[in-house]
C-alpha cells in the first residue's frame, strides 16, 4: 500500500513513520510537512519518500493509504477530505472533536467501502496486553474494579496547541491521555452505561484542563476508575485490576514510546520487552509483562483488516462528551 503520512511532529516521526517503513505490505511513499527542519529530517531518514508541502498535493499521487497525524483540530476535516477522494485513512487520536463528527466519518467510509481506522495504539502496550490475557484466562476471577492511570509531573506550561484553552484545538488532557484510557476501558469491558467526571485545571497559568478523574460503570457491573494528570508529584499504579480471586498491580509506563523517541527502529529482537524489575504483580508475586507490540497495528492495516473500529472511537467520544456534562453539573450521566 502506497502510504502518505500527513504531519511529521512527534506523532509522525516516532509513532507512525517508523512502523510504516518497517511493515511488510506498506510503503512510506510520501510525507506531508511544510516545516523546513522537518523536511530535512524526513529526507535524511527516509530518502525514498517524496516530500509534499500540503494535503492537496496528495490528490495528485496514487496513494492507497493516508495517515493523518496533524494537530488535533484538523483530524476530522483532513480525514473527511481523504475519504472523499476515495482513499483509506488512519486517523491519530482524538479521532474527531465530537461523536457526531465521528459518526459522519464512519458513514462516509462505509458508503465508499474504505478503511477508516482510529490510531488507538495503546491497545498494544505490553501491560494492557497482560491485563487482556489475565481477563481471558479468568486469572483474577470476576473483576469489579479496573483502575488505570496516565499521570505525569509537568508543572511548567508549554507554549503549544496541546495546552491551548481554545476548545477547537482539542488540547485538553481529556482529549490527549483520556482518549487512550477510555479506549482501553471500552476495549476490555464494553460501552459504559454511566459516566461520572471531575475535570480541573490545577497548574497556575494553565488554560486547558490538566487533572481529570473518570468513573465509568459498564453493563456487566465493572467500574473503571481512570486518572489523568499533568501535576501528579507521586505517580500511582499504571494498572490496578481487582477481581474476586486476585489483583494485578502494575507500575510504570510501557517502554515502546521512550525507545521510539530515542530513534530506535521498531520491532527488532527484544522489542517491547520490559526488564523483570518493571513487571507487575499477581497475588503479590512478579508476573512477566507481555511484550508491547505497536507493530501489530500497522500489520493489520497492511492485511486490509482494521485493527480498531471507528465505532469504538465514537463510543470514546460519547464518553468524553458525557464526562464534560457530568463535570459541569456534578451528576452522573447515563449513556
């Protein structure tokens, strides 16, 4: 599949281009960026990829797949343009600014028989894969509470659209880290029936929400408690999954992101493996973490199988919208 990557910030450079390049059945044929410094980086690392300056230039090429990793506010608009030109598309998170917008994209893709894939790569974190395996094996017994955290300690405010107070920028921590947390919860336990949220802006000078708690109730009775924060001076466990028979507790983040940021080529020997010192515990005993496997996302795309359904992204956006309403009213919101 001749692939055009649109955007070459951190997402494009670390999470998309290396995997497109490494995946059999995909060809990184073009990269779209108007930034001269980033153009030079692309030319140095991917000399066979064409350099394009705008999305409009993509329509002049014969591409089979376009990957959208532009700033959040453009995701849905750019994805719609790609679909209307009859090309398959992968869209970085957040998939869209609203559930309504996401449903419209899914409808266009369905009517044209095209792949429309939300880039929810955190489903291939090693610790999440470990939780999935434990649930499949019923190793914890009936789970009643799923705790999940993406916490950081970043008291300084960065000058970035990600810190913008303009709702159109979709720059809040709820859209950023929250998208992953909600998606993982939905992937494990299905669409929630109720949402309660606490949303705050706690860093002095911050314009976007940076400290959020979500409580989701799922149809089977499982409660997901999700935390995301930019001002957590003491980090809680990444996962704490409580079952009738046992609990799984895991600290620390999946190692793939840091290895990608360091420029390491993905999916080689030992890729995604954690040292024993980072393993979580089951019944208080160390349990080997499954190897993280971001490469499996693009392997599925290359095989023509969407690894994530756009309808899951719609559900995630419905949860985010319900969370905003809950935080504004102080009441739980039924989905």
